[in-house]
C-alpha cells in the first residue's frame, strides 16, 4: 500500500465510521469488531485437517472426509474462520454487498493467525483466485484480490494479481457434486508462464473453501508452469461432515 492510499483510508475512516464486519454496528473502540461481537468463536483451532485446514469433529482424525478421498494438487492450506452463523453473513456481504472494506479485517486476522506459518512455507507471492472479467466488472471488485492485497500488506509478501487469469465464466459451485465442481473448473484458468516460472512457492487466496476443486484447478496450472509448491489461505471453510 502506498502512502497516498494509506492517507486516503485514514480520511475515509473519519467521514465513514468503521462498522463491525459481523453485525454491522459502528465500532466505537479500536478493536476489529464491536464490543458485542466475539470473533474467537469463529476462529479455526488446531484440530483441523492436516491437508486443507477444515475443522474436524474428532480429536483422533488427521484428514477430513474429502481429503481422504480426493488426491489434491495443492500442497497444504488453511482457513481463518469457520463458515457459520454471523460469519456466513459477513462473507456474503463482502462478496455481494459491496463491503470490500471487510478485506482489511480478514487480511489482518489472517496475518495475525498464520503469519509465522507463511514464513515457514517460504511464500514467494500471494496469488488471488481470479474472477472472470465480466463478473468482476459487474461486481466492481474481486473479493479474493481485496483479501489477498490486505494479507500481503500485513505480512509484507508481494501480491500478484495479473499472472493467473480466469478464461472461462464458470457457474457458481454451490450445490454441485464433487465431480461437477471439477468439470466446472476444467480449463477455467490460464497463466503468464514467463512470470510464474520464477516463483517457487506461491500462496493462493480465496474467500470460501469447500471441496478444493477451485484451488486444485489453479494449483494444477501453476505447477505445470513451473511452480514447485502451491499453498492456500481462505477466509472461511465449513466443519468436516
């Protein structure tokens, strides 16, 4: 973030008070949420899938049900929040309600929670899952980019928003089977091979992780372009079924 952009954010904060990303009340303190909301109940703990980071019900499990069945292309990933209750509404407003300012909240908490992990993963670049151009123009922004840019700001890792592009207008993944999700994402992405081949370890970022079909599709083409390992951080994911 440039100094000019930083000052612009500060001025916006004066004229437009910061609202709680969970309940939309005005935040009167210096906290990330209002005094009535508690983000700790949404944060995913250590009892999570070793591969995709999905919260697990039993303490004796290592992998979630999906990761036991699916041979993922990505190396490993995590999510920040469990996708439930107010967090569901928060992510919905972030995606469809023009609340792109929430990206700062998600990016800051993600950096606090996983900053050290990203250092261990030795991430070269943060790459947001791209949105189809027409859809981005209609919505006004790509929520994955907003999240990725803020995560990059708080961790000091550079974000690349241009080298991975979506070349197919896929349908929403919600309600599709695992096989349908995979087919939907087939040949949906392209890369700038010359640029990507210089990266060793990259971090994909997206809003919601479900079965991993989108992350796998992106990982596959990144690895084909020369990337060694692909990790991911998503804002939210559901409990393992």
